[in-house]
């Protein structure tokens, strides 16, 4: 029997505060007949400081700040298909009068009047067409470029003749949000059902292995797992039906702005330091254990940790472990015991070690190993921490003899670590 100690990492929670009183009362009236009115987060037909407060709380993962479907559409103030802190900041600027409300800006702005003065004549030209030419008298030769609104005016003065030409500039193309891993492009901000239906997803990752759903304080989160080949694992994160991130094995990557990137590198003394996986997640989202609405529904975290562990094994050329439900029940019971009794150890509150517990469960085995941990708020961080640990956890994850695994996570507020995890390995 192998027994391993733990490595704990306490991650402090972060808070945010918004000073909103300076913006006063209702600033903009919404048209109640309009299907979409940006900023009307509480859907009361007005855009005011109450919406700013509601949006700030929602972005901060406040469990009491849930949004209706229409409210979610209205909350995407900058229309980038994701509700995050950038929408909250933009709404504050609108209320403060720093920028206009997006729906108050005409599709095409009229070019402002441009004044020009020559040595002999002062003349005002107003641009109203795509191309305008005029001739004036001047004594000098100059070249000047004048940019107004959405057009650029180039003025060339030669001898006694001045020609003014104005051409509309081509629109700037903004690339769609995506995580790029090698030659693979994973869309961000698109409907999840559309992304998983893309032929290239099945071509790259095979069939969908499992869909997991978990209720958070402010939203529903779906995890679409592709683990047909553990070395090529991809997990798509969807919040309220929209893709907000991915976890995937990777040697190199690039990602759009406004997404938080977590790199997973083999920094163990025996490792290479190379990247083995990456997670891209919307800056307004989290997948933390302590943000889950029902703390008794943490089997999803156990399954995600299972896939992350098998991904590590796959990257290192090892076969995937089989999920053993009896072993998972044993691991869950130990995590629950640690959480309820506020301790961290392989020996439980009754004095039983992993060997005692597996014998009591009736599971047949030749060799067993166990990893325990505390304080790590998401299942991917826990797998990575065990993998990089110098206290023996790595040997369990990369154990060639093991065939089965069972995992359980528990959470109790007010305890030393808050979050407790157990992995039990079996051969």
C-alpha cells in the first residue's frame, strides 16, 4: 500500500466595490417596446444606477444578483457576447455621460465641417459625399491630411490650384474571439450547441465523452468533455448556453483578449517545465468549488478532476484510468470526514487509514494509493498541484500499475481549508 501526504495551497478570495452614488438617479429611459435595450439589466424599462449596481454584483458572482434571460441580453453592453467587467465599466461611463449610449449613436455619423484658411482666402468646406473636388487660389505648395469622422480628406496644394479629395476608409475587421491550440481554433463567445456541432470539433477530438452540468450562484454551467484520446483532451465551458472557456492539453496556444489564461507546466524537479495544458476562461467567470450553489452536488468536480488526471497520464504516454464508483464513494466519504472534522490526513477521524477503509468497503485490490489535498478551489488546479508535488503525489498520478481511480471533493465554510479533495488509486 502506498500512502502520500498532502500539499495545500490557500487561495484568498477577491472582492470588488463600486462607487456609484455620484451618477445620480435615472439617466436614460428605455423603450419598453424594444426587444433589446443595452444596460437595462433589471428589465424595468430604464437604464440607471440600479442597473449598474445589479451588473456589478452579477460580475462579482453575487448569488443574489441573478439575471433573467432578457436581462442577460441587455447586460452585454459592449455587444461582445459575454457579460463581464468591461460591460460594467462601460455602463458606468454611459451613466456618467462620458460616452453616449450605444443605441443612441446613429449608424453613420455626418462628417463635421472642416475649416481651412489660405493666405488670400478663408473658406469652409462641409463633406457630404464620398468624393468632393474644389479649386482655390493659393501661393504655396503644401500637402496635408485631414481626418474627420469616418472619412479621410487628403489636400494637395500645387502652385495656384488646390484639389481636395475625400474617400471613405474601409471598415476595420475584428477577428472573432477564439483559443487557438496548434492548428485548432476553438471559438469563444458563440452558442455552445453551435460549437459542438462543428465538423472540425468531432474531427479533432472525436465524439463527446460526457456532458456535466453544475448550478453556480449566478448561473448554470455546462462542461462538454472530449476525452476519447486522453492526450488530446478538450473540455468546453458553457455559461447559460454561451462558450466562455476551455481546458485542453496543449504545447502552444494563443487567445483573444478579455480571457484569463492559466498555463499548466511540468515544473516538478523531474519535469521539463514544458506546457502540457492550458485553460482560457472569461474574465467574469469562475469554476470554484465555493461558488457552487449546492455544495452536495460536487460529483461534477470529481469528474473534471478525473479527466484532468487522465489528460496528464495521456500526455506522458500512460493509459487512462477507469472510473471506479465504489472507490469514488470511499474517496468522497473521506473528503466529507475531513471537511466535517476540520483536519487534513490520510488517517480519518476514526483512526482508519486507506488500507483499512478499502478493506471495510469490500473492494478487492492488490495495491492502493491515495492523494489528499485542501484549499484548492478548482479541480484542474488540484490535479496540477498533485502532479507537480515533490511529496509523492506525482508518483500516484503517473503510477503505471494502477488501473482504477475514485475521486471525491467536499466543501465546508469556516474550516481550515474549506475545500477538501481525495483521490484513491487501485490495482
